[in-house]
């Protein structure tokens, strides 16, 4: 019967490997040491449930990699102090200049069709959820989206061939 070694021995044996993984993802920064600590804290919590025949090094490397990615994500969420704030207008969430035609066409759809198209095709919601938001049946949401797409295609085709709308 395999018995697990004491956790202190696991830290001593694999600590350097875990630190290398953390530094590979985060660089030689104190964040790598924090990820190392978080790795072993998480491992200590899960240690009693780990099977005795598990590949401990691979398990620890997986935890270290995930903890390092968590630190990277935390870094990205923190504000970066700057001397002076930029005076730029954000374009986040706004269509670029080349897409104004399609957005204008979407804006001309009846409200239900526009919402059904947006929720289903842009938001990725199934028709059942679109119907719950808009009120009505799943079939009505499907029909509104289909009518909206048909109208958009017709407008787009007319615009492409130079025919009046």
C-alpha cells in the first residue's frame, strides 16, 4: 500500500520546481513568490484528498500555473498610476467607421426584431431566454429574429447593388 509522504517533504522536494514555474509565468518579481505561497497553501488544503499514487510534481505544477495566471489577471485589473490622464475618447464597444452601414440598418429594425437579433445573434442567448426577456413565446422570439435578419439581408443586398432602400 502506498502512503503519502509528509507535506513538509513535498514542499522541500518540489518547492524549487514550483518557484520556477511561477517565475516563468510572472517573471522574477515578488508576485512569483506570492504565487508560490498560494500554490502550497492550496495544495495543503487539498493534500488529504489527493490519492497516494498521484503524480505530486505534476499536480503542484498545475496548481502553480493556475495561481500564476490568477496573479496575472489580478495585475490587469489594478489601476496603473500615471502622472497625467490621457485626454482620449474611448472607442470601446463602439463600431468602427466601416461598420456604420450595418449598425444603421439594425437601428432601423422594429424594436422587437432589433432586440431579438441582438440578444440571439450578438448576445448568444437561446430563443427560450430571448422570449423570457422580450415577453412572449419562444416561437415568437425565433420569428422576430428571423424577420429581422431577413430585413437586414434585403437592405444589405439593395445597398450592395445600388438599389433604393
